[in-house]
């Protein structure tokens, strides 16, 4: 009997011990007290803000874009078959200006090409630099063209003091331009511009009738770093916009930045520190076009010269290899869909439609093959727009 009694007492003690341990552990974990609870985050500790996360490629389509109409501000020059004007629109970060080319019969046209330039030093930049030659050819051939200056350039508002934001906001501003084109009655804006100096407000209302915007068909032309911007736009929107890329920067981010830093006086030392600080807080893949090819669609033309020293042709070749891999994945996925059940979440995707042209001996500005490249672009837009 004594043995049974000892066993019973031990069991009771064990049960009470377990219950007490559970009770104490539960209260420790959920306690608000910093003194007795080392398992919870210290009250008042600040979570580090990551404001650049809104520029992640996969998040850009959720961006709070600024809506505005495009306005014609000033005349730049007349050319055979078209005239150039300074335009502006409101965008994230402020007002952005740029050059718009209006063919003589622009009121009868419904095709627009947006041109995105590469890097130009601010001290030598003027509206149209980097895009006006190609824009002129397109305008002569019946396309309305718009080329934004970007923040900090031309008559635009100043750019952000955050150098990362100045880089990441450019695709946002291009998307805003694309959206604002569809909200703009260019005939009305042209009438306002030509009449505002000689007409009163009442006369303007009577003379310039807003009929509404057209359903414009839009293509993009991009050069150098503008190519990276254009590809980011395409991936962000996950849509098809006929696009031509001239000597684009397609190297993975952030190598695409580091490549150019060896020309600096400190051989890139400060840039590497600046980048390491960025990588401490952010996932660089979130901002790299090569990591979001699953969001890309064509049709795209890619032109690149073999003698390009500013943006290497090898980058384009590696980029094309990655597109081939993505297209292989899509083909496998589409094959699975054919045999999948109705409950499958797989979505069929067309392959990325991209055509590559290599130019023997051509430099970063596609010389001496510029005329050949622009002729191919004209045929491309004629077919796709």
C-alpha cells in the first residue's frame, strides 16, 4: 500500500509541476512586461523603414500614379513635315517636361512613340538630347512622338536627393506618361497653346472644344540605360507594348551600376560602400529586370553593335540566353496545362517575342549602322502598331 501511495503522490506532483510550467510559460510569452519577458520585442523599438520597397518591380503596378493631362508649353522649332514643342505633365516627384513632335496632320493620327533616352550629364543636357534624331524620323513617317526630360533635366522640377530614388522613379514616370497620353486630347491642347496669347478665357472656351482623347496605339523606343527603364516598365505592367531597344543596359542589377564606376576618381570605392549599405536593407533581386522575366512580353527588337564599349553586346547576348530559358519554362508550363485538371492554378503564357540584330563594328550610338537600325524600327512599328 505504501508503494501505491508514493506513486500516487509523485503523479500528483508531476501533474502540478507541468501545469505550473505551462501557466508560467504562457504568461512569460504574452506578458507586456519588458522585465520578465525577454521573448517579445522591446517596447518602443523602431522598425526600420524601407521606403524604396514601393519601387520593387513586382509592386510597381500598385503604385499611386499621378494623373494629369499633357500640356504644350512652348514651340521649339519647325521641321519638314512636323513641328517640335515643349510639353509637360505632372508626375510622381513633380512636373516633368519633354519634347513632343506633332506631324502636320497629327489630328488624323492615332499612333504614338515614347522615346526614353540614356544617361546624359545634367550640365550638358538640353531637351531632346539623346532622342531627337530618332524622334524626327518617326515624326516624318506619321507618328506623334514624346520624349520626357525626367526630373532634374530640362524644365522639370528638381530630382530627389536620394540617389536611389532618382534611379527607381524613372520607370514610374514613364508609366505615368503612358497613362496620361490616353487621358489627353492633343487637338485641344494644341488649340489652347496657339490661342492663349491672343484670346481671352471666354474666347478660348468657345474656340477650343475638348472632344476627348483617342485610343492611341503606343510604342516605345529606348537607348542605353533607357532600355533598362523600358524593360522595367514592361515587366511592371505585364503587358504588350511594341518596343525597340538600342544598345540597352541589360546587365543584372546592381552590376549594371558597378560596371561604370571604375572610371571615377576613386575607382568606385564610394559607390561600393553606397551599394553595400543598400544591400544591407534591401533585396537587390527585387529591382533587377533579369529576375522578373516571367513578367515580360513582346514584341521587342533589340539592336546592339559589336564595338559598343559603353554597354557591352555580351550583356544583350546573356540577356537573350535568359529569355530562352524563360521561354522554355513557359513551354513546359503550357504543356502541363494541357493535361492539368480544372482545379489547376497554372496560367498559359505566350513566349517572349524578341528579335535580335547584331551590327558589326557599330558603337554605342549604332554608328555606322544607324540608318539600318532606324529603318528596321519603322518596319517594326508599321507592322505592330
